[in-house]
C-alpha cells in the first residue's frame, strides 16, 4: 500500500517543474519576438522623415505678394504736383499688388536755373537719393511728347500731361502690372507663362562659315565678345550668372528651301528664306553646334555667313514681305537663342561670281554685336516692347540696359521666383502627404525649410521697399526649392512601398509567429489546469 501511495507524487512534482521551465521558455520567447523583434523590425523599416513646416508652407498662398515702390514727382508749380499726387494716390489706393508711395519734390534755385531737361534730370537725381526700383517724373514744359522715358530711373513729362497718362505709364512700362498678373494668376487663359530664370547660363557665340575657302571672312569674335557681350552680361548678373565662350564652325550648311529673287542690285538677284522655314533651319544647325559642357541651360547666339552662291540672303514672311530691318536679317527663338545672317559685301560676291580670286573681308563687329545685344534683351526678357501713344523711349547709348527697364526685370523676376518657389514647395508637401514612403533626409529637409524662410523674407523685403534684398532672397528660395524637389534621395524607396514591405516580411515572420501563438495556447492550458488544481 505504501508503494502504491508514494509513486504518484513524484511524477506530479516532475510535471510541475517541467511546466515551470516550459512557461519560462515560452514567456522569454514571446518577450524576445514581440517585445524586441517586432519593435526592431518596425523601427528599421520606418521611412526617415525630417520635420517640415507643412502647414505653414501650404498656407503660403494666403499671404499675397505685395511690392512697395516710391514715385517722386517734380513740377514747376507746387499746386499741380499736389493735384497729380492726390489723383495718383486715388488710382493706386485699392491695388492688391502695389503699395505706391508718391513723393513731391520741391523746386529750388538750382532747379529753376536748369536750362535743359538733361541738366534738370541730372540735378534732381543727384539731390534726391533713389533706392533700387524707385522712379521719378520731371516736368519740362517744352517737351514734344507727353512723356519721355530716359535711360535712368526717370521720365520727363509735359505740363499738360494728365495723371491717368502717368498711371498708365507706371502700370504698362515701369511696374509692368500686366506681366505680374500673368505670373500670379492661376487662370490658364491669362496666356503662356515663361519659366523662371535659372541661376546660371552658358552663352555660346558661334560663327558659321560653310565655305571658308570661297568666303574669306575675318573676325576676331573672341575680342568682340569680351568688348560687348561680357560687359553687358556683367551689368545684368543680379539674377543669373553667365559663362560666355565663342567658336568658329566651318562646313555647316543650313537645310532650308531658298528661292532666288530678281532685283536691281549689281548682282541682279538675292535669295529668300521663308519665315516658316526658320524652325527647320535651327534644327539643322543645332546638331552641329557643340552643346554646353555643363548642366546649365545654354543660350546660343549664331552669326551665319552665307556663301556667295546663295548671298545676299534675306528673310521673308508668308506675304512675301522682306523682314530686313536696318540692313540686318535676324530672328530669335526663345529660349534656344538668336540667329543673325551676316551677308558678305556686294563686291566680294561680285568677284566670286566672276571667277576671280576670293577677296578677304572683315565682318562688321559693331553691326552684329548691336543686334546680338538686342537679342539678349529679348531672350532674357529684359526689354519692354509695349508701345504707348504719346510716350517715347530714349535710345540706348551705352552698353548696359536702361536702369528702369532692368530694375523692372529685377522686380518681376523676384516675384516670379517667389511664386515658383511657393508652388514647388506646396506641390512637394502634397506629394509627401500622398506617398508616405518617400524619404526626407536632413539635406532635403534643410533645403525645404531654408526655401520657406527665404520666401517669407523676400516677401517682407518687397513690402519694405528693399528690392535688391528681395531679389537675392527670392533667387535663393527658388534654388533651394528646386534642389529639394529634384533631390535624388526622394526616389530612394519609391520602388519599395508599404505594400511590398508587408508582402516581403509577412512570409518571413509568419512561420515564427505560429509557435508564438501555439505557446499562448499552451500557457492558457497550463494556467487553466493550475486554476482547477487549486480549486480542487
């Protein structure tokens, strides 16, 4: 009897010890898998994202871009000046884009002694310090036109010029309100919008001479570029930096239909190049021009010297009207560049047609460089082509552009950079909200944050009458926004979205989780058995 009563006790203790070890092992396994493994997996597969001011960036459009401008007015009669200022203030009082401050300049003994408008303009500009973007109207009674725009920050006006004409000039030429509206408008019907100026460009000046043996054209193009193009670009480098180089290209023929036209010249003919064929012409020569060696966009300035068997060559429109202006045939194709046809002199081609020895000649530097500078005005979108009745613009007599024209370009470009940078950041934030597995590293986050801060600073500078500072800040904001939007790191995990992450890791973890779940079932059974044992 004793043997039978003592034998069942030992197995029960053994079972209890085994249950303890089994429970301990199961709990340790669960803690390692769920407490350490799952958080570690979740941490290592989480996409890294820097905190961004997303809400603030999306609300950038709620604060409009407004620019402060100071306009000074000088009249010989103070009463007329007060009246003009009162009417102009009324015209600009409710403007959403401009905050214009009108200032009356008082007459002094020196100004009354000025006998020419140029002397009066020089005196007033010296006595009244202007900031970048300011403007001044100077009354001169004997003026033929209602308004005469000078090359400085000033315009001469006649004594009978009304305030609405001054306001019209401010909107159309000085402030260029219609173009600012195009930049700020979200309505596609406002017309095509040009791209924001890039921070750097390559300017490539090419001279094409298809028949160098027959056309002995001589031209020190490198010296011409250093004398004309480089100084001019240095004056407009406030928005973009320019790298200039020149080159000669030989045996580059244009591929376009050319028609012979009889005329009264000594040669008895010239050749017509149809305006509709110009795009094909550019396509045919573009492949022969060496491309930019950097990733900067290129501006091509081409001077084509036609051989005498197709010279002189002139451009005609669809109505068979010759488009030669000032004895020059040229055209531009934004943003690619400009094209100039430099026809050889008549006596050179007369000698060539008479089978005489080819005559060497020099290409006119002045004529071609003046045309090239005019093309750069238009390609860089600096020139103001809008014509107004009763308004005349003084011709440019110096290399640099008109001061008011360039500062209007600065103002317009600053607003364009702010608008473009804001749109870029908002698009990026919306994209990041939609695609959660895009990585935002520290460098991209810094670019976005810095761009946002520069946008706010540029807006404040425009409103505080600091156009030069606003231009620098707006350009910096634009560059940072582009760098953040097109950074290659944003694409690092686009090929590995959350769906693929779960599809790959679930088959890996599922076999491990099966014993974990079985262990939970075993724990439940052991605990229930112990509870029943205690109750019994």
